[in-house]
């Protein structure tokens, strides 16, 4: 079964699955109108988006040299020949039994979270997790490592969607798969996700234990070592009597990051994310001015398509400014946040917006703050708006 264009591919997928356009839209994480328009050839779609969406339902894009059908003798495929495009199911093994596929899927789940928010891709991420759960019994270590990477990205996605219980289970699966694979790096990143998730839900003792366990691992990349130090210190910042130790450790990580211009193997996104997290940790310790400076630096590192982390950074700057009674700065960041919120589906961001509106109410009569609050109220999701008004 194969298709030679995207409309034909969508129609074949619906036929193969026996599903309607609305059901396929839910599986792909797009609107029913998009499926309807594309399947009828009424809307063009960028190749990258087509690849990402089709991969989520087990299909892939194949580009091959065109065959010379008129001459059976000359059916050899040349690289310089005109390329034809086909959308075909992954061959030989199921896509979730292919390490390369799982690795690419993990990258795409993470990218979708950064670009669209965890709420937009949580359901799809869980579907993938159900497919890889049996791999815990596999003897293929590479497959288990890539399955762990996918589970880690799914755990972060569920954290952003504020589905903590499901995220904790997926994080546990990621750790189990990482242990089975023998990958110290994957184990460290699984511990990091679990530590952060528990910190987000207020379970600081559990967060500290996960971070401490991850910090004991050896032979992990330098950047990952610093993440574990940051996770541990962040948890300590909320434990009585540990605040000074936490601040010293956070400042040490920050100093290393600045002195080295990033850690070996760290991508610009990772550096931006770590800088933003360091800023938030300093804010939690009450170092508001320094926290703002650090988060400003983080914003300069993020790229245009990193919508969700930028929105989170702006939300943290807003709450930090409000905690310090910096009304003008808070209003400025709130207005900026209002530009990003409608572009993503992130319950995590929505929760911060709710907190910001509650904290800023005392300055509601200040003209700039009133405008900023009105902008935020106008763009947040209806569920959050209802909870604020009630």
C-alpha cells in the first residue's frame, strides 16, 4: 500500500484504519478541517510537517529515483533521475521496534512540545508509550535506549500538560528502560525528568531523592552532570536549613555555564533552557534582581520556534517582578506573555497565567497593569478564565 501525494496518503490511512476524518484529526493532533482540506487537495502542507504528522501514525516519507517504466531493461535507479515521493508504512518491523524510528520520534515529540505545548501532543505521546512498554523485556539494548529517550520526552510532555500521575509512571518506565539498556546518559536524563516533575508538583523531598540518585551516576556528559546539580540544588532551596547550600550550588553551576559559554555537547536550546531554570531557581531563593538578569539572558538564547519555553520564561519573569513589587516590569512581561499564550496549548503556562492574574490583582487600577491584565484575560484558555472568574 502506497501513496504518491499527501491527500492520497491521508485517504489510504483512513481506509486502512477504518476511521473517519475527525478520528484521524485527533490522532494527528490537528483540526478536522485540516484533514478535510488536505485530503481533498485544497491545502498545501510543508514537507517537514507532513513527515512529522505521518510518523505519528506509523507512515513515512520515501524519496526515490524515478523508474524508467517504458524500458524494462533500463529500470536502474539513478540519483540524478527525477525523484518521486511516496508515503508508505515502515517496512520489515513495526515502527516502534526500530531504534532509528524511536530516536526520530523522541526528537519530534520534544520539538512539538517546544513549538506547540504539551497539551497539544500529550495524547499522541501516551499512544506511543503504550506501544513501547513491552520493550522492557527486549534483548535489544539500543532499542531500549531509544525507547527510554522517547519515554523521557513523553514524561516532559505530560509534565507540561500537568498530567503528573501519568508523567510519573512514564518517567519510571523511562528509567527502567534506561537501566536495561545500560545507558548512563539515559538514566541521568530520566532522573532529571522525575526530579523536575516532582518539584513542579510540590514534592520536594521526592525531587531531591531523584536528583541525588542521578547525581551519583558516573560517566555521563558534563552538561547532564550540571543539570543534576541544578535539580538537586533547586529541591534543596525549598528544604528548611538548606537554602544557603542550594544558593552556593546554583551559583557554581551558573558560573561554570558563563565561564565555558555552555557545556560540551550542549545545544543552544539546552543552554537556553538551563539558563532559564537557573534564573527561576534564583527567583525562588528571593534573589529577584539577579534572577531577572539571568532570565533576560535566557530569552536571548531561545529561537523563534521555541514558543513554549519562551512563554514559561516570561511567566517566571512576571511572577518574579510581582513578588518584588516591580509593577512596570511585571506589566511589560505580562504584555509579552499575552502574545505567546494564544499560540500554544500548555496547561503549565496556563497555570502560571492564572497565578500571575491572582498576584497582580492588587495593582489592577494601575493603568499599565490594567492593560496587561486585560490582555492576558483575553487570550488565556477558557478553562483557566472560568477558574479565575469563579
